[in-house]
């Protein structure tokens, strides 16, 4: 597939295919991006790319971006009276960022889309991850002393399962970015099995009452 030009929205988060991402758009350049997409015919899409170095907002140099991102497909838009937007997006295909274009208020990127391969024994790997993910959710609930809703895993689709688990786990950005960039679902599920066991063990070593800041979110 030939390269495509796509508007870019750099963020300090990772978007995964098949997973929702709400955005509150307040910076002027991204208001322009959303306004142009709203006026354009469907599909209304932009690229979410995690920031490797730099800031999401501000009049500074453009951030350094990771090489692999994910298309955000706009599902709903609400415009505030002051020009801000609340946007509900849904993760589309992954892409590799080939280059960045200047000359507009926001960045555009030359992207090439990545294939989605299940890999060898993806279904078996997904079943193992489902077991580890349930244990992880129970460990989170114990530490927080509250119920934690375990996202339903689409086990008939190992590729999507790998992305739902990646989005739900509490990991730092480099680890999430690493999961996004893996070549197939089997590789992603294999790494997730190790990460889930690590995180469950760490949570299990914590005392029953742990002071926390803010509500827990599986995303």
C-alpha cells in the first residue's frame, strides 16, 4: 500500500486498534484540525502518535514522535461555545510514520499501514492471557478495596484481545508503545502474559490498605 498523508495528534498516551479514546480538544491548532475534519466527508480520521520527547501543548518545538501510531476514527463530536471540542474516537489501523510534514498549524504525517497478523497459536495465547488478566483484575480490586469491572475479552478475535488487554493494563508509556509496535498478536499476547504476571505479583506484595491518589482506571 502506498503512503498516505494523515493529520497527526501527538499525545502522551497510546491508542490501540479497536479501543475507544475520548479527547478534550482545547489547543487552537487541534481545534483547527477537528473543525476541518468535521467539515470533510467521512471517514473523519487522524493519527494518534505517542510522544517520545517533548510536550503535548504549548508554543514549543514540535515533539519527537514514536514511529508507530494508530488511526483515530471520529465517532462523536461536541463543540463548546468557546470553540473547544469533546471528541469520541475509536482506534483504527496501525501505521508506521515515514515522515512529518510542516506548513500547517498542526502536523501531518506520511504513513504506511501495518498488517494485522494473528501469529502462531494466537487463540491459545489469548486463553492464557484471559486467565492472567482475570487474576490481575482481582489483585487490583483487592488493593483498592473496591470492585473493578473486568473488561470483556473478545477471545474469538485474538488480535483484538491483545489490544484490549494492552489498553486496560496500567503500564508506563514506553511499555504500551512497545506492545503497539509488536508485529503480531501472538508476540503481543506473549509479552502481555509476562507483564500481567509481573503486575499481579507486585500488587500481591502490597499491603491490603494502600493510599492512592484518584480513582483507578483499567485504561
